């Protein structure tokens, strides 16, 4: 084998190694892209779920605020009624004691 033949053989091995490396790289890249697509799909599902949960939680907060305003109003009315009753009872007790 001459030096020229040896050089050609080395260059062919380098070329074949580069082809094999490129093929392996492309296969790995395709697999990675596939996994990324799956991950993106799962993340999209999670994002939609979180958005739905956020809407649900907001509605709960709005409902809770409405209920609190309703009950606060009625507690205020009951407190006023209680004060009125205390005044009336005190008047009755004052009359009964007099």
C-alpha cells in the first residue's frame, strides 16, 4: 500500500465516520424534538388547567365577597335591632322599678 493509498483510506474512514456521526446526530435530534413536542403538549394542558383553575378561584372569591357583603349588611341590621331592644328593655325595667 502506498502513501497515497493510505491517505485515501484514512480520508474515506474520516468521511464515513462523519456520515455515521451525522446520521446519529440527526436521529438524536429527531428524538429530542419529539420529546420536546410531547413536553410542550403536556405543558399546554397544564397551562389550560391552571387558567381554568384561576377562573374558578376568581369566581369563588367574587362569590365569597358577595356573601360577606350580604352577611355584613344583615349583621349590621341585627346589631341595630339589638341596640334598640336593649334600649326598650332598659325603659321597661326603669318603668317597672319606678
